[in-house]
């Protein structure tokens, strides 16, 4: 159960992270947000990132072997990176409709899957 909880928390965390890091690029389309200067955009992004951390920290605590979880620190980091990229691809295709998923992206994901395999190989 802990592996599933860890991954679900990481997915939720990364959804917030994508909005905090890249969502502001779409602020021009929202009337009251389009008037914000850089400092305002940073504050809004920090507010969103607070929710990211509210899920990321519990994910790492639940998942880490040192706390009774199933994953080593290296495994947690690799899972985090894979989740980040998967969530980002979906985010960019849904929120930024001008983006596309190309063959070179697919090849990169195959290498990530191989990285996960080698990190988890005993």
C-alpha cells in the first residue's frame, strides 16, 4: 500500500509543481493575473508551490525506507523524476495546446524506463 500512496502523492505534488513552475506562462489570458508584475507572479507561484510541498514531503516520508517505506533514497528520486516528466508531458499537451509529443520524446522516455530498471536492479 505504501508504494501506491507514495506514487499518488508524488503525482498530486507534481501537478501543483507544473502549475507553479509553468502555469504562469498562461497568466496573460486571465484578466486579473495578466496585470501582475514579476513579483506578483512569483508570489502566486509560491502559493501554488506550497501545495506541491504539502504532498511532496508526505510522499517522501511514507516512501523512504528509513521511515519504514519501500524505497531507497535513490529509488525515490528516480520515481520522482519519472513522475515529473509524465505529469509535465500531460500538462504541456493539455494546458499548452501548441506543444506536441514527438518521436525523440518517446525515445527519451524509453531511456528513462531503462534508468528506472537499472536503479531498481539489485
